[in-house]
C-alpha cells in the first residue's frame, strides 16, 4: 500500500459494501478484480443490483475476468483498455440515478481517472469507495508541458511528451489523479542522479 | 504623493532595481537574527506612512512594469489563471475589494464611480477607462478576477470554505516562488502545503487553518514569507523552471551583490462578503544584496539569518548552490554589532 506520508496523497480505505445503496457501480482494473471479489463474491443481492466495468490491464494472464463473470453481475462490461472502460463509465454515469454508490479498485492512476470522471458528473469525490491494488507505478504530470506519463516506476524518467528528464515530486493532485514531475537537471543539464526503481 | 512608475524588466536584460525610497520601504521579513517557521499571522492593520503596509493593497513604483510582465506570462501560458465555475461570486467580490481599495488610497491614479450596479473604473497609469455592470461578466473584456488582477500587483488565490477546510478553487499566479496553480487548483489547505518540509510536524498548518476558518469580514490578516531569487525574475514558476533553473549556477563571489535577491512575499487574507470565500494575496518584493546592505541593520541581520539556516530549508528554498557565497559576501557587511529588535531600519 502507498505510504501515507505524502500529505496531498489520498488514503484509499479499501472497498466495503454500502448496504443502503440502490445501485452499485464498480470500476476495476487488473488486480483490483481481487478486491471486487473480496467484497461482492458472497453478496448475491448486491450483485443483482450492480454494474461492473473491468479491464484486465497487466493481469490478463490471471483470468480475473472469468471469475468476475461467474458472479452474474446485473451488468458486466469487460473492456480491453482503461480508455475504453472510462468512455463506457462516462456513458453510464450520464444516466445514473440517486442512490448509486461508486466503487473503484486498481492501480492509483486508474483510481484517479475514475474519481475525476465521477466528479465531472456531480459526484462528491470523497463518496467514491476506492482500493489500491497492483503495481505502485505512478501516473505523473510533467509540470512543464502538462503531458501525462503512465506507469512510471522509476525516478528520474524521461517525459513521454516533451523529453525532459523529470524527477517525481511527492506531491499528488486528486483532480489530475497524478503526481508532479519536475525537470531534474535544469540547473546542470545532463547531470542526472542515479535512476531508482522506487514505484514497482 | 504621485508615484513615479519605472520602466523596467523582470526577464532577459533584467533592468529592475529599487529606488532609495523603495529600499527604505522594503518589507524586510526578519525581526530577529534567526529564522524558523512560525504562524506569524497578524492583523492587516495600516502600518507606518510610506511603508508597504500603509494601505491594504500596496501599489509602488514597479506597478506598470509588473503588469506588463504579467501580461507576457499569461500570453505564453493561459493556465496561470484558472477558476472553477462555482467561484464566480468570489471573483466579483475580489474585483470590488481591489477596486475600492486602490481608488480610495491612490485617488490620483485610480477612480471608481458607482451608479447602482453600473460602475466606471478609471486606471490612469495603464490608460484604462471601463464602464461595466457589476455582476454581468459580458460587460468586461475578461472574467472579473482576471480583469482586476491584470491591474493589481501580486498573485491572488480565492479559497472556498467547506467541510472545515479551505479549497484553492481559483487563482491568478504569475509571480510565484516555484509552485503551480495548475497542479494545485482544487486542493485543500493541507494538500497544497504538502511539499513544505518541517512545518507539518510543527503543527503550523493545523493552527493556521483553524485560525483562517474563523477569519472575519473586515478584519484581514497578513504574514511575511521569504525566499531568494537569482536575477530579479518575477516568474520563477515550476512551469518554466527548466528555463530559469540554470540562473542559479551563474552566481560568483564577484556578482553576489548584483545577482542574489531577497524575495519577500507579503501574504494577506480577506474574508469576502457575498461568497464567504477568502482572498489569499501573495505580493512579491525583491531586493538585491547591494541594495539591501545600504540599510546596515539588514545587512548584519540577513548575514546571521542565512548563516544559521537549517539545511532542510536551504534545500527547500533552492539556495544550495549559492548559499555559502552569499553568506561570505554578507559577512563583509556584518561587524558583529548588536541589531535592534523589529523589522524596520534604525
């Protein structure tokens, strides 16, 4: 689990069933499937009122999708990628009704994107129940060009958009669902600290 | 007295400097010979005549040049000015606060006349004469916060208050000491202060937040903060750090007096009447070491403050590459004599 020492980084308390919800809307990625199974496997009543969107990400070989399919969710959308999942989620949120509880489980960048999508549909971000599962890889926004680089496991790294050498600052934006990347060799171009794999 | 506005630059050829009068009124931030974080908040009461605290909003000789620099920053990077949709009432509150204060205290430069909601704003230094309807955004060339802050020195953030916290949901930030509005917008008080070292453990932010949540209308408060900047560059943003960061490597023992600037932020906070939001203004003042030591007390004191600064703060404030050279240079202006208490020159 991510350390709670970064004051701007959210703490994800984990998934728990909201027994009062009229609908459950669940978005999961990769190992997040295991969090969904933990909560919903023995809850047939909840599953009958639930819509699940799942994309396997790097966990395709684990066949979590098959286990989720076996639970007989009222709505089930197995999506090939995060962007296609988020597009589908946006459409569902457009017609979601009062009493819908939103859940998200997976890597941190995915959690951030799902919560941001919910927020644009008027959902209080703090009402979304979230659980971090899988890689500690970070989603990082380059403060210079504003480009997002996904799955950053080491610092420093090269911005996938503008090519600057960035270090990952321990500063997190919920709105962007991303950490901040800042040029590491601005004062002495080419002088780079040793690369550390900190976020595996 | 009419202010003589200077023609000067904060980039490229860096012609910015302070007149002797501007040096005397510089808001020197150290009231003793050492520095550590504190909740150094005080009432934003009128200070001595001609000081930077004389009026709630301070306009000085750098006004016109600073507004030109802000326009350049916004042209290159519009993300420096952002506002979430629910902040529009607070934007109008801010426009009222700034226009009323500037017109009242600098009547020779600014005039505000009102006929109900039909207002007329005259800004003589910038050559602006604008009639508009208060509350109707279509009657101004920019949204209200951007309109008025393109005409007022200092960065401004508008903080929404809810859930016992303050949320940075709006702002114009073009003269910042290395923080990004675009990244921090939407964050709460604890979140946007996350990168600051030491202070969290001292409980500074909990106490400051508790204090600010109870801020009352008509009782603004202020505090001073400081850092150092190489060359009189206002736009020391993280967005442009890859362009200005190398300035820090250009300091030599010979040019410390000219290159190294003390950068002081006069931060003030006001409760707004309609929105219940809080204005957080961050006004930057810069002074090069050569100018600063013309006040002997300040030369002695800054030498002692920098010499004793904790390593974490040297690092956080970005002083590492030139801290030693600056302390050495200032030591020549410190004869060891005692300094008097308080900020002001002897």
